[in-house]
């Protein structure tokens, strides 16, 4: 069966694919990740590889609780289809949009204009390639992807994972490269708990007076303009508590970054980052690829409260 071509998202240009250079002496997340690969990464890999691939499929009719819900159009409109479990390729077997509306009967593959996670316990990862390959977007519990996102009209697979450790609970048959990345991220959290970096509290994070390598860089204005501030660490649950402000000279200096980011850059070459519209990683999201950026219009533009790095 022919796979439909990917529908290009308006105003999108392909981000550069720079080589990953993990710098151990960098930020806390790099130190934790590299240590885990050497100590517990192998054990995590064995556990994932040993498990059988989980079943998945599509519900007839409308989306149901615990589904990842695909919509033909933006803003959760048009025909929809609810997919349960893990699906390594929505084009094999062929899954289609089910309900009345634009796109009804069309294949889900490379046709999702927006996506919602109806699971309140597990997060979801959407992949641009079959068998869990390529670039990704993550969706928090009860979250959604609207506006522009990497896998918009560019989706082939999905899997769920627990927020606690970043590892999928339903994944099987992943490539070794992706397994190593996920094991490193999961192990980093485990190692942090062992050495007292976490201990049940938020992981260490903070702000730089200007943006530095491995930071997420917030700008007051569009296109990387205006005052800026760089934030380091694996995650920040609320940029308004404690209050974080734009630091450098320029428009917006001294203003809080909460709900004020006109553009955002990911200055990390080894991790992707998700920006959330609500505190504690809630609401809609945008994901930023390694060394990527968000400019122009995006869901969390002037609507940002939290962020979290993840392996990709």
C-alpha cells in the first residue's frame, strides 16, 4: 500500500542535523547521563530488550480514555481516531480517521494536524518514522500538540512512557541508538536519587545572566531578539516560582520570563527540550530539537511556564 507523502507544515524549515557532542564537564544533566551509560545503562537496555512488544490498535468511532487521539486538522478539529497501546507503524496495518469531518477515511500516517493524549497516567511520544525512529514530540498527561510541531503531518508511530523515569512502558523493538538515549535519560534520574541530587525534590536548575552552551535560552522578542536569559538543568516546573527574569540589555530586561517568551532557543546539542504552557508540565507543548529554536507563532509563545529536557 502506498504511503501518502508528508504534508509540509506552513513556514517550517528543516533544522540542521549537527553531530551530538556530549560534554561531560557541562551541565548537571550531561554529568548524570554519561555516568549512567557507564554504570546502569546496560541493565536498563537489557530490561527493555527482554520485554515483548506491546499490542496496539485503533478504536472504531471516537477517541476514548487512555487513547492517543489523532485529528486531521489543527486545534483538535476534523475527523479523529483513537489509538490505544503501542503502534510501531500507523500505516501497517493501515489506520484511518474514523469520525465525521474533514479527513474521514484518510490514513493517519503523515496526516495528523493535531494530537491529544487522553491518558492521565502516561505521557506519549510521537515519532516521525516507523518503528520508533526519527525525530519526536512528547505529549504530557492529558496534553496536546497543536499549531506547529515536528511531527505535524509527519507521524508514523507512537508509544507511551512514565513521567517518573522517561522510559516507555510499552516499547519494544527499538533501535539500539534510541535505546541508549532513553536508558541514559532514565538512568540519570535514578543516579540523581542515589547521590542525593534529587531525593524526592526538584532536580537542580538555575539561570545564567546570558545564554550559555547547554541552556534553554528565552528571548523577550521574536527571532532571538530583545533581552534574554539562559536556564540550565534538566527541568524547571515553574519559571515563575522562583521568579526568573530576562537578564541582558534590551527590550524586556527585568521582566519575568513566565508567559513572556517571544522566542526560545535550545542551545543543547545532546538533548531536546519541551516547553509547557502550564506550570508543573501541564497544558499544551512545543518541542525543540537539539540546537533548534521556536520563532514566529508557536503554541507556547508568550504562554510558557515550564520546560523539561529529554533524550532524542
